[in-house]
C-alpha cells in the first residue's frame, strides 16, 4: 500500500520536500537531463525513470556513476514499478517529462501520444496516490491552445481546441492532473512550453536544419512557407521554472505559459543555422503556412503570470536559438 507521508509546509524548499527525493520521469532526455543537472547542483539526489526510447544515458551517466543521481530503466506505463521506485526512495514530488518528443510521430501512429501523454500521466498519478507523493510538475505545451484568436495568448484563453492529437493528449493530461488535485489532494504545476532549445536537443526545427545541412550543405528544404513564427527559450530556464514554480501552487493547480516574449520565423532560423555552419544553401520553402498537419503557425504567449512569479527567460528567442546552434555544433565536434 506504500506510505502516506505528508511533510509540513515549512519542510519544503524551492517547492520540494527537504527530506524526500524528486522523481524525474524522462530524466535522461533533453529537458530531463537539465532538470537533473539543476537538482544535483542544489545538492539533491534525483531519481530518474526513463525507458531510454528518446534519450541517452550519456547525459546523466556522470551523476549516476558518482551516486548523485539514481536511475531506473522502466516505462511509466508500469504503475507498479513506479510505485516501487517512489516508495523505496521516499519520493515526495515528481517532475513529469516522459512523453513523445515530436508531434509529427503522431501523424503516423497517434496512439503514441495517447498512450504516453494520457495513460502515462494517469499511471504516474496513480503511483503518486498510492505512495503519498504530493506534488507534480508537468510539461505541457502551447499546442493545447490550438489556433487561438487572441495573441499574445494568456492562460485564461478558451475554449481550448487543439488541432493535433499531440495537443489533445497534453490537454487531457492537464485535465487528469486537475481531477487528481480535486479528488486526492495532489498539487499540480502545469507549464505550457513554447519551444525549448539548447544543448542536447534531439528534435525540432534547429536539429532538423543542422541534420539536413550536414548531409547536403548546398540545399535546405523547409517544411512550410517559412513564415511560421514562434517563441524559443533556453532549456536551463525551463528547468528553473519546473523546480521553482511548484512552491506557488497553494495546494491547488498552477497553469503558466513559459517562453520568451519575442518570436522568430522559421525562415530566419534557416538563415541563422546556415550562417553558423558557414554555408550558403539554396533554401526551398513549401507552399503552405503549416510545416505539417496539426502545426500551429504562430505561437505568441502572454507571459504576465510567469513574470509575476519572478521568472523571465534569460535571453531573447533569437539569442536562445544562436546559443542552441553553437552548443549543438560543439557537441557534434566533441561526440561525432
């Protein structure tokens, strides 16, 4: 049955219980490994669960080898295994990042999004309920808004009508977290990300452009007309919010947009990546305003809530993208 261990409010630091551990689902992935870095830097010993389907041990191995991070290779759909890990490590809060990382995968098999985001989140919540784990921070997405008529888009915008199964699954996971708060007292921090970029990135437009130009530096195919315009922010800023925002839930649910205030077009990103690589390719654009079915061409956030909580992106979208490209190029030179 696990334990029912609830620490007093003043036993928490930065939104986490001082005497308990933080579980990071998907902790060997792009964002998760940076969350692990941040927890270790605070003197914490995070517990990572990951099935390594979208990730690599390389990014957290240094922590695991010296014992500053614990690792279990399990799938979040295995509720009993999750419960065992939470109970044996006295986990008091969860940073839930395990999910499909590329919404285009769902175009071929949309069960991937339903299984990983909806059923996976339900499994995590059930394990939390069984073990007395009291807080969850969840990585949601701008895709839950669909194509909003209000820009910049605030958290109060509605109705929320996603145009992809990826977005619908993220919204369903948000709803599950809300219901578990009402029924079982689990506090939830739901962060709707813009586009997170930085070192270790393994998907998305910057990664795709670099991959294409390494194969053929003379030509770059762009999905869509290049006018798609979105916000981008560094993964370190994302990790900081995931670890500090839970202190503001006040026993309920906190929903907040996360991103930079400015936006950058896909056309500008193509030129930026080419410049950093030192190449001058023929850039070929598509005919439609969407990169793929379900893509939302413009993402522009109202960030008043996040700013009111003291969080700001440390750099602009443009500078975050440049930093990302340079870090990925350095990683390529180092790791091949």
